[in-house]
C-alpha cells in the first residue's frame, strides 16, 4: 500500500464516522433494534442490555464495513477501476462481510460468553449488512456528486452602507465622503448629497463595506473617491474624483500616505 492513499483513507474514515448525521443515523438504528429485540434478544436481555448489545453490533459492523471498503478502495484504486455503481456495492459489500462477521463474533463472545451458532449463516447475514451499508454510501455519494455539479447561485450584490440608506432614494449612490456640518454630517454620494443628524464617528461606523480614511477631525473619504494628494500653500489636501479638495490634518497624513497617496 502507498502511504498517501492510506493517509487519505484514514482521514476520510475518521471524518465520516464522527459526522453528526452518521452518528444520528446509528443512534436511531440502535434504538429501533433495542426496542424490537430481534434474533431472540427480546426474551434473553433486558432493555438496557439490548441497547448496549445492539450499540456494539451497529457501531462495530458499520464502522468496520465502511473502513474496510474505503481502505481497499483507496489503496488498490478499485473505486476508480469499477465504473458501475452497483458493481462497487457488490464488490465492497462482499469484502466487508468477513470483518463484520468477526466483529459480531467478538461482541457475542464478550457480551454472551459464546460464539454465535451457524457461522455460515451469520457470514451471509453480515455480508448482507455490508451490501446495505455500501448501497447507502453509494446513494449518498451520488447525491453529493450531483449537488457539487449544480452551479452556484449568483451572489447577491451587497447593498449600500447604512449611512447611505439614511438619505432620500434620489441621493443614494456610491459613497464619496462624510463631512461635519454643525450638528449634522453631510453625506456625499455620486448621485447627490444630504444632511444626517449623527456624529461623525457614528457615521463612519455605518460605512461598512466601503474602504475609506478619516483625513481630518471633520472629514472622511472613500478610497475609491480619492484622485491624488496635493499641497495648497504648503497644506496637504486630497483632491477627489468630483473635483472637491478636502484638508488633511497632521494626525492623519501618515494614514493617507500608507494608503498609497503621497
């Protein structure tokens, strides 16, 4: 066996047998078998004993059947060589029959102190269990492959930031800048502007999804709206795509330069 296929198989087995859906399905089967009590367990065991017995049988049988099938498939490439789904079920189910029989014998020996009667019949029953497990896995794998082949739905474009939603619909557009205007904040978009009664810090908190910079204690600008950094009478100013120029204070000039404007 090559080490890499074996590693993949072991990882796949561990992930499958710890999957919540698999554990939930095994729990349902254990409860049903414990309550019904087939193969004489209803008369020979108490409810607690039946649940413990069938839990051991189900976990060992299913776990071994799945593990053996995956190990053989990965190590010898049978999964790729056998094209027919139901042919794979027959081959892997037959392969899993022997280890499942051994598991049932081990559980009976520990729980009942004896080996099961009529081992050939038990082997046929365990092979049938292996076939059922493989059929179920083949159906699940087919559904997963079909789901993976479906095209992903188109991603819903993100909506405007919350601060833009505060504007009347005609002024809503791509955010350009925020500026303090007395007790208001002037929100400028590519479609217009409007005043919102809010603090600048809170308004900046509502620009989620729009990369931008605070450049002054009274100004914030979207990165996409910055054209260049200029100096007027020695004072740094940001020239925006709409032609306006906003001042950059000393405490924010470094952030502007780090954003690529110098």
